C-alpha cells in the first residue's frame, strides 16, 4: 500500500470533537481503494489513529440502515469514537479554540441538536492519511494558530512563488522554517495525488509534458489563490502544465466552476480536456 496517502480533510465541528467523522460519499471508493479494505453495509473494523506519535483506538464502520425506508440513501462510512474516549479528549485539547466556541454557542441553543459551525476566521481542520498498515491512519491536526502563522509566512510572496515553494522538494524553504509544515505537507500531498490521478497530464490541454524525455513536468494550481484563501481542498486544486500555469498567473482568468471554463481578459475562453475530480 502507498504510505502517507492523503484521504480526507475535515473541518472541525462538534461531531468531530465528540463522535467521529463521516467519509463523504464522493470519496468512499477512493477511500477504500487507498486502505485496501471494503466493508459491507453494517460491518465494522477496529482501527488506530496516529496523532502526535500516539495511537488511539477508533472504529471504522459502514452504517447499516433500512433501505426500504431510505431507498435513495447511498452507503455511509464513518470513523467513530465516543465523547469520553481518549481520541475525543485529545482532539478537544488540540482544538480548544473550536471546542470553547462551540460549547459556548451550544449553551445558548434551545434545540441542542442543531448543527453549529465555527466562523471562517476561526476554522480548524484535521487531515487523514493512510499508512503502510491497513488498520492505522495518520491524523494531522491543523489549528487556527498554525493557519495564522501560515498567513504571516506567505504575505510577502506572490501566488506563483507560493505554489513553487509548496511543490518544492527542498524542505529548507522559508515557509518550512516559519512553522507551516503541516499546511505545506497537506497541500503538497493533495497535489501529488492529483498528479498521479491525471497520469501527469495537463487538465487544460491534455498533454503529458516531458514524456519524450522520460520525465514529468506538471504543476498543481490553486483555482482560488492559496495566498488569499489558504484553501488546499482537492476541489480547489487543478493539475496543469507549466505553460498554462504561467499563462494563468500572467492573465488571472476567471474560472467558471459550473462550465469548467476559463475566460481570459481578452475574451478568449478555454475549457478542461480532462476532469476527474472537479
């Protein structure tokens, strides 16, 4: 199995701090492929979550539900724990900012089951990776403090420089030194996985640049600029060749997500030849 393979990034909410996380339906096939496991509906498997070098027990489950009552429901997989478990306590300690905010907001509610979210400027995340072991998952915790540090570290760089730093193999870059290791690692890993998904071909022109030379020259590009959003979700990353990457940063075209179409300032429009994830 591939080691250190990114699976999913989850925004921290009340459920994540007490009960676990859902694996989105759109990611479940890739999820099970990556971990070499396929649970049938109703099946569970004991797993371990590796956080800051310590293993915590959890349960991977394919939820059992009545198909006669919910005929349109698809399978739903979850990584679960209970509120007084060690992993739940660990996450509440790490994400104390989110936990304190959500606890205070929950006290104000008459309906305690109402879903609450953390304000955009306070959001925190956990990222899940597979490991060489089918039953062990690595968890990266990205706190709001780390996000603030990342914003400080990149404020004097333009977008193209930031993307070059993220994709660099040299771990001694400035952003690495300025305590943004987790964010850089997550972003680079997602980009590398998408490059594999597209077999190192540009999503815009469809070309495999470097094939004749037995090498790969392909970039990962943030649709909504990382320098503005710090959004490193897979749906904000595109795999493109150096030529298109340079053109996009030189002209700043508008990307229509619905039509999957770039419109350039001179009126020229260009769609995607390859699209497996947007």
